[in-house]
């Protein structure tokens, strides 16, 4: 499985957003992110760096209304790119889990690149916003990403009170879990399922 087989480029254009994503699963953690939502850009940089994905994301969205459409549609587009880059999913580890601390916050993520779309996001945010960013959009992004990539993702906070720290720990835990789950562990390319297909 060469590097080229683990690269995907996806575009999604609606009346609300115009999103372009390029993803390389075998990258070095380099990212070019411009979504018009500053805190979200920061989180996507964390995701790329700690998953060691090379990730380019651009989005022109209706942020004059709010950030919801931008965050959700980037999640959808990135999930689609992840699904495309994984291809048949042959040879991958499939499962990944990580617990990431950030100061007083501790967040756990476990995921299964299963072919089944499901997400649970339980983060104990004490504020509705981080700057101008709605904290509920973290769960919206996770849901959109998981459902489009056809994977199961569970994220929950173990401790923490600072909303910025909770969100950042969540993205880092997700990144570390994706790094583990997407790695090639079988060079012969067997599918990691007793069913023979994911």
C-alpha cells in the first residue's frame, strides 16, 4: 500500500458552504487550514499534528449567520476524505483509543473504523462559548465526521472545567486515536474483521 493510495481530495459545495479538503494519512502533521472560524482552525491544526495527517482545509461559509454550517460541513467533507483515503480499509489496525490531558482537563476517545456510523460525545462544558465558538459544535463536528467516515466514535470528558482545554483535549484524543486506528499493521492487506469486509 503506497502513500498515494492513502490520499484523498474531496470538495463539497452547497448554498451554505464551499469546502475543499485534501488529506494524506501518511503525512507528517502539516496543515493549511482556513475555515473563517478561528478556534475551529486551531482545533483542526491539533487534529492534523497529533494524527500526523497532512491536511489542507478551506471553507467559505455563511459565518455571518453562525458557525454551525461551516463546522458541520467541514466534518462531512473531512469524513468523506477519510473514508476515501482508507479505501477498502485492508491492513489497518481498525481500533484506536487515547486519553489526552490538557492542564486540568482529561478526555478519553475510543473509535472503531467499522463501516458503521455512530458517535457519542459527552463533554462537560461549563460555558456555551469559547470566544465566539459554540461549544456544542464540537459534538456536531464529531457526529458529521464519524457518520461520513462510517466509523464509531466515543468521546467523553473524565475531568476538567476550562472549556478551551476540554475541547482541545478532545481533538487531541481524537487525533491520537485516528493515528492508531489508521496505521497499517498487516502489510499483506487482510481486512480486520471476521466478516472479511468493513
